[in-house]
């Protein structure tokens, strides 16, 4: 997504790259011994991109980016739990 930036903790800007989000989610999942399917990762990355696009500014503080990713994971987990019922 060209023109969007993540504002890091030190105040520097980095171009938004959803593949970095996917890599970070996979890395955390691996540590927690969880594995995401390609469908899961597509949902998460699509959700994050949509939320970033819906913002009024093209700069996203890293703390807010973490919240967006957490929300995507919670929604995904909720959907997985519903499938078990």
C-alpha cells in the first residue's frame, strides 16, 4: 500500500508493508506453537490492510498497528471457535 507509513516507537517512519505483519504474526505463532493456514494469513493481512486504509491519516502509530493485528487475531480465533460448535 503505497503512501502509508507506520510510526515506530522512536518516532521514525517506515513504509507500511503487510508482508512484515504476516511475518511477525507467523513468528509469534511459532513461539506459541500455533500454526496459521494460508487462509488465516490472508484474512489477517486483508483485515489489517482494510483497517489501515480506513484511517483518516496515512500514518499509523505502531501501538495502533499492534491493536489492529490483535483485533484480527481475536476475530479469527472467534470464527475458529464457532466452527467447532
